[in-house]
C-alpha cells in the first residue's frame, strides 16, 4: 500500500534526496494521517457513545488530536521546504523539528487530560455496555493504526524525518492504548468487573510516555545534537583518502534541518607542499563531499612539519605526557619555534566536555611535565572542546 501511494502521488518518488520530492513525501504522510485519524475518531466516538466507555471516548479524542498533529506536520513540511531568504540564509528546515515538538506537546496534553478524566471515573464509575459492534470498531482501529505505524515509519526512514518518526511512535502508542481498552472490555464482559477507568489510566501512561520521548527526540536537533560516529568517520575517511592530506581535526557539523548540513574541519597538509596544488585538492574534497553526502563543506588547511625528525620526536614525547594526564585528550597542530634562550612548543589539545580539570589546570600540568623534560622548553597551548563523539 505504501509503494502504491508513493507511486500514485509522488513524481520521481525514488529521488528522496531531492528537496521537493522529500517535501512531497511529508505532505503525503500528513494528508493520509489526517484522513485516517478523522475516520478513526468518528468510529471510536460512535463506539464510545454506544458503550458509555470513557476509555473509548477518550481514545477517540486522542485520534482527533492525532489529526491535528498531522495538520501541524503538514504545515511543518510546507514551511521547511521554503527557500532561504535574507532573514534565514540557511533555509527553514528546522521548522520540521518545531512541528515534531508541537506534535509531542499535543500528545502530552492529551495524556494528562485522559489521566485526569480516568481518575475521576475511578471514584465515580459508570456502567459500560459492551457489544460486538463496539468491539469490532476497536479491532478495525488497531489494524488501521498498525498500518499507519509501518507507513509513517517506512517514510521517516526513507527521508530521515524526525517529525514522521514521532508520528509513527504516536501510532504505536495508539495501538497499545486501543488494545488495552479492548482487553479491558473482554475482561469486563467475562468477570463483570468494570476496568474501563483503570484502562484509561494505562492508556494515559502510554500516551504520556510517547509524548515525552517524542519531545526529547525533537528537542535534540533543535538544541544542536552531536553527529553520529558513523557520519564523522565517513567524512574523515573521505578527506584522508586524498593525496596530500595527512590528518584532520576540529570537525564541526552544523545541522539546519534535513538535507541542510554544513561541515567544517581542518585538514593537515605538509608545510612544504605546493600551495596551488593543495588548494585545488581542498576544492575537490569540498565538491566531492557535497556530491556524496549532500552537505556543504568548509575546509581550512593546516600546514604541519612532517619530515623534521627533531620536531617529530618532541611531539611523540609531549603526546605521551598528555596521555598520562588523561588518555581522552587529543593533540594537534604541533610546532617547535627555537630561540636563543628557549624553545616554544605550540600546539592545540582537545578535551571532552565536563572534563575533570579546568583549562588552566591542564595547561599547568603539561607545562610542568615539559619543564621536567627540558627546562628551556616553554608551552603555548590552546584548549579546545570536542564537538563530535567518536
């Protein structure tokens, strides 16, 4: 069914890296969500009226909120596909994350309201009428939500959409919620014990759990989450595969929405290489990264000494000292500047966030260790924080 819908309504449906095609996938998923959820809300509301069940009626309004969430997703995809302008030079891609966050807030609100209503019904219970029709409606709702879960999950994976993944997880919570109501109806039918209000509490708990998880997943990219280690390694391996590049560091990934990523990094090159030649290589790397990974790349060249045995030997000694302080510290851009009275060792170190030592303490520890090695050595150290996780 998913393949049929995409082929019918999305032109060039295989070109998922095309921004317009990606937007069309999102619009299709949102429209399907609106239609299906309005239908489910209608039949569940009828079932709730027939049975006087607070759990079924609340579940119906939950589907109405899902339809509202799909409308929010539709608007999010529409706005996120808008081109860049003077006020938003990196485009509007993050609106998709904002839409996902709004969906999460709607889910949480419905969970609280359902929980409140169910608690009231525990203290003031009402009899429920169970019929084959109402039970059949719940089974239809479960099967439809199961299809919607796989439909949204498949599209979210295909286009890398957090908003549609949130919609898929919402469908999963609905499946669990409606199944809980159906099971409580069966138990009530055979035992005569009214579990409707308690089932409503369970449904509310699942809805709240889904809402908070969805909010967390949509907040992370808005706040600026770290890129995946697989993406980092792929970029580094790509850069290092070119002749003339001997190392990389200071890789930063800026995410401005799906398919709107900017990568910046430093590429270490031999200091004695022809500047025009290596500049051409860097240009080629930037173009190839854009073609292969679909992101802009800004690469800074760092010339380093590679054939100086004295400098290389000193770097090895200093690196060993740094690793004794903490194995997680990285070192790069090492240089030796010799003078008549002392020699400056200039380099950068990279430490994790929330490191156990302050920048001042780290510099003092390295400086003291170097002084033990040779009293004429001075250190000039720049402390950086890691922007990626490996």
